[in-house]
C-alpha cells in the first residue's frame, strides 16, 4: 500500500511539473514573440526606433524590477496563490495588448504583462524546488524547466511566424489564452501550496528601492547608448546607485531580508547568476537582429522566418536536458565554460559572415548558439535554487529570473541600440523626401520599407538597397560584442564555478 502511495505521489509531482511548464512557456514565448512582430508593428504605427525598443523593454523592465518583490511575497503568502493571480492578470493584459490602438498603448500593456509575469516565474521555480527534494530528481526537473524556458524564448519567433503568416500582429498576444486556461483549471488539482513557515514582514520601502535601482539604471543605459551622456541619464544613474546601495544596506541589516545579499558572497552562486545574465544578454541581441534580417532583408514571410530558427530550438531543448547525465561525471564549471565558449564562437561567425547572411547561415549560427546556451542555462539555474533552503526558494528563484530579465533588458538596450545607431549613421536617404519621410526612413529599417512603398521605383530601390546594407552592418557590432561578452563568461565560469575537491 505504501509503495502504491509513493508511486501515486511521484506521478502527481511530474504531472504538476507539466502543468507548471505552461506559464513558463508562455512568459518566455511572450518575451521574444514580439521581436518577430516588430516589422508589422513598425509599419502600422510608423514607430520610431526608440519606441520599438520600449515595446520590447517595457515588459522585461517591469518584470525584472518586480521579480524579487513577487518572489518574496510568494514565500510569505503562498506560491500557488501567487501563480494563479499572476496567470489571471496575464491573460487579461494579453487581450488588452492584442487590441492596442497605438504604439504607446501597446507599451502600457506590455508593462502590465511584466507586472503579472513577475508573479509567475519565481512561483514556478520555487514550487519545483519544494516538490523535488531529491537532488537528482530536482536537477532533472530544473533541466526540463530550463529547457522549456529556453525553448519558449526560441519558439517565440516560430509561433509568431505561424500566427503572422495568417493573422495580424495582434494575434501574437492572444496565445496566452490557450495556455493559461488549462493551467488555471489544473493547478489547484495537482500543484501543492507551499510557503515560508516563518515569513518576515513585508517592507514597502524595500519594494520601492528595488524598483528604484533597476528602472533608472536601464533607462540610463538606453539613453546613453542613443543620445550620449545627458543630465537626465546621469541623474538616473545617480538615483539607481543611491537606491541600490540603500537596498543592499537594508538587506544586510534586516533579520528578515527580502533578498539575502549574503548569498552573493559564494562565488559559485554569484558566478552562476552572472553567467546566466551574460547568456541571455547575448541571446536576446541575436534574436533582435535575426527576426528583422530574415523578414525585411531576406524578405521571408513570418512563418518561414520562424521556421528558420526551429532547428536551434530543438538543439536547445535536447542539450539542456541531456546535460543532466553528463553533469554526474564531469565538473560543472567545465561543462558551463565549454558551452559558453561554443556560444562565443557562434557570435564570432555572426560578425564575420552576418552581413548579407542567407537564412541557412542565420539558422545554423542560431543552432550553434543554442548548443552552448542550453546546458549552461540548466546548470546555472540548478546551482542558484539549490543554494538556499526550500522555504526560501522564492527569493532565490527571483534572483535567477532577475538575472534572465536584466540580461534581456540590457541585451535589447545595448545590442539593439548599437544596431539602431549603426543603421542611422549609414543609411543614405534619396533627395526629395519630406521631413516626416526622412525621419521615418532614417530611424529604422521598417520605416524605410514603409517610406519606399510611397516612392517612385528608382528612388524606392535606392532607399531599400541602402537601408538593407545599413541594417546589416549592425550585425558586426552585435557579433563582436556578443563574442566578447560570452568569452568573458566562459573564463569567469571556469574560475568561479570550480568546486573545491572536498565538496
């Protein structure tokens, strides 16, 4: 009878894991699916390059700023409860985003999606940490989680491509409904509730300080990248620094901190977080380039642009799960370092051959990038959530997710802005354009395509040829910066993630 009960419990745990993968897939897909829809959004709203970046960043910025807060609240008030609230709000905001009448309205709903998305991710990871107490089972469960998260990020363009082939860009936001409805039904049945048995009080000041650290910092990075040092950007950096120092001080001197800063004194923990951030930074920059290059330069329709990245998605899932058995025999630091080095090589190839790259080459580079990032994501997440007791899993999970989202924001802000700046400085506009046309065509490749549709054939061909060349030149900057970042991460992970022989 006890054996039957044990098997039933094991089965329920794995069913619960399958249910938890639904919001994981949704949040990660939603983070990248917009990349593929950017050309259509740009054409409909005549959006500037800065507005396009904010359509992407609004989601990641709010999500990253609230992850620590939501992870801490989930520990206190119940992780399953937070998961259900987040899923309900996410579904409603997705509908709002789908029917946004303007670019600014879309930015608002993307920010609202980030608010409710912040409730989802720490809850899923911390529930897994509490359900799977055996280390081997937990590593496999986290590998499935990481593979789903990474695959969702890569599947975003594929799913988006299929939807955009037959529907407008509005459809990419409605994918939340078929994923969240079954999750809302099955979660109360299979997913157990868990929380910290001795939670501390909620500090509103800590919540404000965590947001006041990240938001001005990312704003400053974006502004400096596009406009240089301005009084506003410098002021934002000062605010972020003051808020960050104050936040850290409060956490170090609190008996019930929102975020246990002392975790970062472990080089294994901090090295895993840093590697995680670098991986996502580079991955998001690649997807920002690839989605627009395939559609606007290579003139692929959305479905074929998405399918070009499908082999890489498969590679990411297989390598992310397959590394679990390898990690039993090979030191983790070596696996992660070699994996990240493979990703660095893929960016080197992008820098060397990315200008005018064929869809086959883009898909091949992405597959190589996925081969490196899949195993590294699995093992760094395992290291992060295993570093704390189960009842504090929400806060640790929030750190992991914060690294992911900060990397996404910075990747878009830095690499995306480098691409936009390269385009602006290299595009040659034909004579006779109105001031409004010159502004639109000089901002983004999507704007140039839109303006070209209104010009005589000769001028249109001249503008498009220059715009394609100017956009593709940005891939050199993305490739070089990505290769350098991943090279640094490879060296850092080899040193920081090395376990002492006594462990």
